[in-house]
C-alpha cells in the first residue's frame, strides 16, 4: 500500500495573531523619524539647486561681458561709444557699455577712453559682471 505524503512549502512563516502587523504607534514613530530626516535633506537639495542655477547665471554674465570686451578690442577707436544691448546675443541678460574720456577728447589727436562693460538682468540695477578697460589712441609711452 502506498502512502500519500503531503508536502507543503511555506516561504513566509506563519505569525501568531498578535505579531501579524505593525501597531499604530510604530507607524506614527516611523513617519516622524522619516519626516525629521526628509526635511533637512529637502532644504539642502533646494539650496544646492538654487546655488547651481546662480553659478550658471554668473558664469554666463562673465562670458557675455568678456565677449563684449573682445568686440571692443576689434572695433575702430572712433566707433567705440556708449551702447546698451537688451537680451544680448539672445540670452536673458542685458549688456551696457559706458565710455568716458580719461585723457583728451574726441577732437584731440591723443586720447584715452575708459570703457566699462556690465551685464545685468533686464530691469535690474544690480550688475552681475563688470569689466573695465582702457584704450588709447596715438599715445606713446617711453620705456
């Protein structure tokens, strides 16, 4: 006679009735601990993201001001004058060029211009980047 054996495999052990679930107190404590950890992490992450965006904006402002200076160095001396460019090169920054005579004037044979290139957000008085240079015409410096 053949005997029948019943084989059962239990992957999850059976718990007694009082061990089957978490209590409400355990769940509330877990939620509080997670909230205590999550709030500072979210603040840290948001400050990191805003710092990164500010850094990108400052780098762009510096690059645009440098580019304007390069344009000035390749421009004829007589054509270097005050200018304002809204949304410079298609970016969301304005570039202002201010030119003052330090030595001489537009009518004199020898003169020096002080040129300031500033980048700022549209409508903002605060400059992100400011570059200053001097360009001279017909001035010889003895060595």
